[in-house]
């Protein structure tokens, strides 16, 4: 299955291990994502996500979401739907 870029990391909060991601395409809880940039290249499931500290099940293009990530990421890393 071909991967589609769905967004870009806009910030990372180390103390809570949360990435802020600006979405170019929709995303929902349960989807698998792949984060690529620098030395990082990993896949994970979206177990939960928030928009402005409110839990949501799905987000659309243009939204900025926060999700817990299993590895440190940096601004500009690309996010793909796996």
C-alpha cells in the first residue's frame, strides 16, 4: 500500500512526549502513521489525539492535532498515513 503524506510536525513537547502535527489530510483514531525525518523513521497507531486539549476521534485537513509519539521528533518531520 502506498503511503500518503498527511501532515508535518509543527512542534514537539518533550516533557509529555507529544507531537503537534499540522494536517494536510484527514486522520482518525485507529489509523497507523509513519513519521520520517532526521534519524527517525517509525510507525505507530494513533491511540488518541487532541485539538486544543480536547480529545477528538477524527481531524480534518487544516487542523493541528496533538498525539503522543513513541520517539522524539522535530519540527518539519513528515507524517504519512501507513
